[in-house]
């Protein structure tokens, strides 16, 4: 692929041809994450804002020249990408802000942001004629890979913690994946998946290991800016677990700046749950993330539960290089954000997705945003993924159904009580 210059190690800076390494820089064990570097001068001749305006393909593949795949590579049939960006005026007014937008990636085929990366993983795996693709996940990345593999008949083996929400496990089974419920944490599942992929030669989709996952996730940044008519927002809020999504957003914005599609770099604000706040702690205390010990990773927002974020180099750079910030919020604040987001704009988010909005609420309280800034909040997953915690959230908000007899008197009594 001539539009890719090389793969660059983010630890030591060593550069590799795309056919020289499979995933990581071999100098650093499993921590040698690399970045895909492009020939922007060549890309300027292949894609422009004008060519995109004339492109009728409203999926991530409208940006194919900016992705690490061949121009003639077959792609999965599912409609992945171009999720809605809603202007949320009532939420903005409630927070004393001017413009707030909500990007709803809960609308993707398997109901989470992770479809973007998994689509690229499937294309790359089939490029190598891989018999089996594997990944470890708290649920969403697994479901995304599982569903997209099902769409093309690709065998896959999934590792998830036994504690993953039943709805996410159900997705894996309905798509006919081979599912390994690991008796341990996400980090345990991740390590086992790495070992198995190496032992059996499976194609490894894991984030923070496979550099091409960042490239799939960056398409959300492309969409946000294009949907705002190429006027980049001032601030983007995103929840953070393993760190690949926030790193992907940053990569996409850097691509757009290099191509001249946007003129300014948004501040990126990452939001973590208090029990899984590795990156918040590292950013706040200026810690060495190559040697910082894992945290507990305990939070009800399972999709952002990560004791040791695997894409932490890119995730920290996304904040430090954009003059952004990390924020931590409590599980109660995350639960409160679920109905607030739903009632304020009609977007039903799982806890990990609502975490980004909880971060915006906290940022307003902390004075980190101003009323004249255009702000985008990214919802990364649909609320139907985790009904158990949704019911906790609505109970906290004081909402419950009324059980009534089938007559008007019973209805009137219930209305009087409400």
C-alpha cells in the first residue's frame, strides 16, 4: 500500500515497513505499539473535501483512501459508520453552554463504536487469508468482531470475562462465535488471547496491540468534522478504558489537519470511571505509563473497565498534545448520566457511553469548558447492552412504572399519584 510510509514504534521511534512486522515493535515485548504513518502529499491527490461531498457511500469506507487497506479491498456488507450527530440544545441550556452535539455510535450494526475497528480488522485478516480472527474484550469489541465476521462467514474465537453483561454474551452466541468465558478480569482475558493467538497463528484484533484498530476508530473524527461542515469542534468528550478510541479520535484529527481539511485541533477530554482511572492518575501525576502499575479497573461501566489500558501511549498523547484533560467520575454520576442523556436528546447510552456526558457535567462544574465552545459528546454504546444497570439508573432518577387495573378509575388514581 503505497499511501503508507511506514509503521513507527511509539516507544523507541524505530520505523518498519508494513510487511516487516505483523503488529508491534519486537524490541518491547507486547508493549511496542506502533503507529501507521501516511504519505499525506499522495493522499491529497486521492481525496478532498470536494470528492467526499460527491461520494454517495455514507459509511466508513467513504474514507478508504485514508485507511490502511487497498483501494480494491472487499469490505463487509454491514452499514458501518456515518452515525448521527445531534445538536442537543436542551442539554446545552441545562449546562449553561452554547452548543452541545451528541454523536450516537450506539446506532452501529452491533450497537457500539467498536464496529469501526472490527470492520478494518476483518478486511486486514482476510487480506492475509487468516482462517481465524480472535480478540479479548469486555463485550463490545467482541460483539463487533463477532457480528462483522458473521456478515462475511469468517471464523472467530472470542475471549471475554465471565462477568460480561448477558446481552453482550448473547450477541456473541447468536452470531455463532466460539466464546471463551474467562474466569478472571479483562486483563486476564487479554493476556490469554495474546498467548493463544501467538500459539495458534490466529489473526489478532486486540486494541493496543494491532495498530490498525486505531485506524478504524479514527473514522469517527472524520465524520464529526464533516458533519460540522469541516469546522472542527472546540472540545470532544469521550469515555476511556483501554485507550484506543481516544487515540483513534486524535489520529483522525491529525490526519485532517495534515490534509488541510480542518484548521484547528480540538481539545480532547477523556473521561474515566473512578475505579478504572489509570490514565487520569497518570495524566494528573505526570507518571511514567510504561512502568505504572495497573489499577483495580473496577466499575459498573464494563466497557471501560481496564486495570492496565493497552493503548495507553496513544491515549495519553491524545490529551497532552491537544491541551485537553482527563476527568474521573463516580459510578453514581455515570448512572445519573444515562437518563439525563436519554431525556435530553433521546440517545439511550450504556453506562460507558453515558460516562462521556457525565464528564461534560463535571467539566462544567470544574470550569474546564466555556459557553462559547462547540462541544461534541461521543456515545460509544447502546443502552440495551446493559439493562441491569439501566434499571438502576432509572430507579436513582425516581422513575418506576405504575401497575394498574384495566379501568379508568385505576388510571386516574395512578395519574394523581404521579
